[in-house]
């Protein structure tokens, strides 16, 4: 049974006013990466982080240029024999608009009923502060038995455009054993959890052409292939009666769920009635033989995101249209290969296309899935840290969404990431009135400190 | 072998300048039914037709009110023992826009290279003049052995809105044995033809609802039914591998093609290479076992006219959309019942709808198919009239399009229509530079006169 360290609790308690004020100083800099008028704020925010990292006990910190917004890099070298972690976070935030929906100004942080309200309160200034202040705590209490590097980017909200090139260029500098990230959520304070999976993505556009112009459906109907009907035929053939995707080879590389994974699903709280009510459906639907949490977290999916063609106005227009389009996406899971699936889909669509229409498929973009094995030693250490602060082991949850940069780290730096997220579903990230409860802020700092109080210590015994 | 009557040829030759000037007077009245500023022109045009019908030898002619534009009614009673035909035509025309594409003004008729150019030159002032001047010729040459009624409406181009009520109210006045209509085309001057079939129509809109708002395709994808995918599934199930519609009972009432019908198809000129080239397709597609002309004329069809839902913009948006829609149409053939098919489709779609989405079907509108048996005695008389003027029997062609009022006549008045159309595919009806060759105008008048020179004559022998 992992217990919390009283010194950590005391240090956090004694410094919590300062921690909050330091977070507020960061929040007051409107580092909106998608709005060019905020470019000076981006630079100011990066410099502010650099100074704060030095004050927090790092040996060295600097602002490093990229093709886009700068990266803040810092390090604390304790002993070359110790393992090294790389802390990743981002200092850019989403735009605050629509401004009129905020109860207090987005960049003037305010605590109401124990909750911090501001853009970036959670995503990702608040959560990155959990990492940095947890690290400070460990340093000041001399608990650190690993080397720590910190990398904060300024383009996460605009697709981490420059970070892959930065990582490739600075491989040696960024060398580490694991990456720590606080940029995800947990189920609830009652059900702490860590994200162990992120799905990948493939996204295509299909264009089906029949006749070279819209035809009179009376004069031609019955004798000429209709691109709308043919598009529907092609899409309908993409899944079988069991809800499985029929693209040849689609499941070949999928990591099947283990007994332990299935047991974890059973332990995860899930209220189907509430889930259905929130999205307004009478019944759920997915691949046979899997729980909803597995369908979204551990199994690939196939969805049309859009479809269009022909007449969409009021009433009737009797045409046999020339063109039909669809936006098609799959979410991938480990170890599906984005490039392989991208091509397999194109080949399959072509094989389904009848000769009386012309079918084009364009691959728009994609992302690699990520899976963190929950039996990694460092994962076990993180679990113990959660146990110390929350009083229970975190659940391992695979998220249906994608954070492409995590898979990029694995591919480029060859390192697994541990996703220690302290946010809640109610934090309204990306929305007006983004917030982060003080309770989460403090337990986040303490959990990170407890992590450092354990990680690397065994090796010195 | 049916021969032409030299007196008819002589009368038409001697009067053709006047006939043309009479047509021009009609054309100069811009009777555009869809544009309210032309309401006075509608009245003027109806009155002009009334006067012209009297001048053309009718006993009586009048303008009769309806809920919309007036109907011009005229009659020539020869002998109560003789059979009676009702001539149907329309005096309204399509709007002339876009004006800038006309080489000469739409309502100032001009003959260039033997072709009349003007709005209404063919549809339907020119063609109705073929009927009326052919009738005048027969009257003046004392060839008429039947009674003739004429009914010209002013709302054909806006859906014949008031005509069904007019027919119901005036059943006795309109009593006849057959209806003659010149408002269709023929294959070519070399291949004269009569239209013996018109397809009917059913038109629906389907709405599929999944979740009550667009969802994040990563967080929900794989666990929630996607209305776009489900719509595609439903549509794909509507036709089998042989291109046959799978709606239960769909083909139950379809009049199957006879050996004679099949032989007529073989005789009808059809250039598949040219047909494909004109619409830009590599291959044709339709119900197995039928010729293209049969697929469009004698077999029902099933086509999406529109489909939409979710994201249609540039690039990618990763959503699981809430709504999907489709506009769906079938063309019907004799003796399919519009109402029965309308309901059968709704029932079938509901039976295909899975419980995880909500599916609504709205019936928008429809029309009854029409078939004129080519063994009707009056049809044989018309064939002989064509033989006299064109030197060959007309081909019987079933058109894929719909003229709903023809089926309405059969339903309300209980009378079959004979479609003696003299237009060509190149006449550009409804388009800029609508035209009608003088040759077609004259042969149309002569053919109608030859019809009267035969119809009813046997009964007096």
C-alpha cells in the first residue's frame, strides 16, 4: 500500500498561494497560437516559462527557435547514471471566442467556489504547472533520483506543426527513457485514471462521377449509373452485419484485448443509460462482442463524416446527378499502420467501383495510434503515486480520440509516453469558461511529486 | 400503302404564309405562366387563341375561367353519330431567361435557314398550331368525319395546377372518344415516331437521425450508429445485383414487354457509342436483360436525386454527424400504382431501419404512368396518316419522362391520348433559341389533316 509523503503535503500546502499566483501570471499572457496578432504574446509566454523553470529548480532553461513558435527547453541533471524523463507540455492555448459567453474575462483568472476559471486553466497551463510544481517539490525536498528534461511547445493547438522537425533535429538533447505528459483527463476524482491508449486516424475523400452533367431522371433513369447510388453501395460494403470493417487486412495488426484489459473494462464505471441519454439515442451500435468502452478505446472504427451530391434544396428536383462525394474516416488502434490502412482503403474502394462510374479517392491526412502497456515499470511507479494521493490505483483507460504528437514521439524519439492527466470532463477545455478545480491542481502537483519520490529510487537501493 | 391527299398538300402550300403569320402573332404574346407580370399576356393570349379557333372553322370558342389561368375551349360539331376527339394543347410558355443567350429576341419570331426561332416556336404554340391548322385544312376540304373539341390550358409549364379540377367540373362538355396531343417529339424526320408511353413518378425525402448533435468521431466512433452510414446501407439494399428494385411488390403491376414491343425496340435506331459519348460515361448500367430504350421507356427506375449530411467543406472535420438526408425517386411504368408504390417504399425503408437511428420518410409528390396500346384502332389511323406524309410508319417509342396531365385525363375523363408530336430533340424547348423547323411545322399540319381524312371515315362506308 503506497502512502503519501507528509513532507510533500506540507510543501504543497505552504506554497500553494505562490503556485497559484505563478499559474495566474502565465494565464494572463494570451498565448493564442492560431491568431497572428498574439505572436508577441507567444514569445513573452515562452520567456516567462523559461524564467519560471529556472526559479523552479532547473539547472538550465532556454527558448529555442523552430520554424514556427519557439520551444521552451529546460533540464535538471542529477546524475548521469540515473534514468531520464522528458516532461512534455504546451504553452499555447485555444482562442477565447465567443467572448460574450465567459462569466469572467478569459485571460483574467478568477477563483469561484474553489475552481479556477480562465483560458488555459486546465489546457495546458494548469496541467503543465502540476508537472513543473511537482518537480519543484521533489527537487526542494531532495527526492529526485532521475534526470529531468522539459520541452514545452507553442503549437499544440494548431497541430504541432514544427515539433516533429524540432525533435528530429534535437534527438540527442531530448534523449530520455520516458516522456511524462499532463494533457489529458481522468474519469473523476472518485475514479482516477490514466490514459493508456490513443487512437490513430485515417481520413479520405471519395469522389464518384457518373454522367458529365446532371441528367433528366426521367429520360435517363434506369439506363445510366447514378453516382449517388453507387457511392452508397460502396460505403455499405465497408462493414459487415457484425459491424466489422471489411477492408482486406484491416484487423491484421490490431492488438487484441487481453484478459487483463477485459477485466479493466469491467472495473471502469460506465452508465449506459446516461450515455445514451446524453447523446439522445435509443440504442448503441458497434462491433459485436465488445463493450462500448472497448469499441471506442481499443477497437478501430469506420465513420462517414460527410456526404453530398445532387439536389439538397426544398421539394423535388428530378435529376440523375453527375457527382457524389463522401468524407470518410477510420480511427485506428495499436498496432495498425496508418500508411498501410490508407492504401488498403484506396485499393478496396477501387475494387468495389463499377465500370459505369469513375471513382477517385484522395487521402487527406492521418495519425498513428498509441498504446502504453500498463505493465511498464514506470507505469507501475505512476500507479503508486496515484495510490498515494487518491487512495486508490488509477484505472487504465484507452481514449477514442487522437493526440498525434504522442505517436510521433514514439516514432521519432523511440520513447513511450506516460499520460498523467488531472483534468475533468467538466473542465470545458476549448470552450468558454474553461476551468480547473484547485483540488485537481493540488493533487496533480502532489501526484507528480510522489512519482519523483519513487521513480529511480529502487535502483539506488 | 397509305398515300397523301393532293388537296391537303395544295391547301397547306397555298396557306403556309398565313399559317406562319398566325403562329407569329401567338408567339409575340409573351404568355409566361410562371411570371406574374405576364398575367395580362396570359389573358390576351387566351383571347387570341379563341378568335383564331373561330377563324379556323370552329363553330364555337370561348375563354373559360379556372382557379388559375383560363382554359380556351372550342368545338366543331359535325354529326352526333360521329366519334369525337378532344385536342389538348397549352398556350403558356417557359420564361425566356437567360435573355443574353438568344440570337434573336425570344418573342420576336424569326426564320433563319428554314427554322423558326422563338420561345414557344415548338412548345407548344408551334405544335398546337399543327393540330389547329391541320384541323382547319380538314374542315375547309370537307374531310372531317368526326366531332372535334379543343382545350388549351395556360398552366402546363407550372404543373397544370387548375386543369384536373376543370376536367372534373366539365366532364360532360369534354366528353370524347380520344384525346389528340402534339406536345412531344419524334426521333428524327428520317425516323418519325409517336410516343406511346410516359413514365410516372414517386419522389420521397428520407431523414435519418443518429445522435442529437454532431459528435467527436474519436470519442464516440465505433459505439454510436452513424446516420450517414445507415442511410447508405438502406439505399444500397434498394437494388439487387441484377439492378432490380427490391421494394416488395414493386414489379407486381408492371406491364411486361411483349414480343411485338421487343421487336419495336429492335427497329428503333439507337447508337450506344454516341449515347455514351454525349453524357460522358464509359459504360451504361441498368436492369439486366433489357435494352437501354426499354430501361428508360418500359421499365421502372430507382435513383437518388440528392444526398447530404455532415461536413462538406474543404479538408477534414472529424465528426460523427447527427443527420443524413436523401431525395429519392422512382420512375414508374404502366400499370404501377403511384399511391401503392409510395407506401410500399415507406414500409420497406422502415423495415430496413435499425433501432440505433431514427428514420423518417416523407412522400413529396408523384405522377401516374401512361401507356397507349399501339393496337388501338385510332392509333392505327394515326400511323396511316404518318405513312401518308413521311412515307413510312412511325415507330412507337416509350419516353422515360412524365407528362402527368395525360394520366390525369385517363383517370378523370376515362379517355386515352394519342401523342402526335412533331418536335425534334434539337428544338431546345425550355432553353434559349428554342426553334421549330418549317419542315416540321408543315408536315405536322399535313399529318393532322391526313388523320382527319381517315378517322371516322370507315364508319360511314
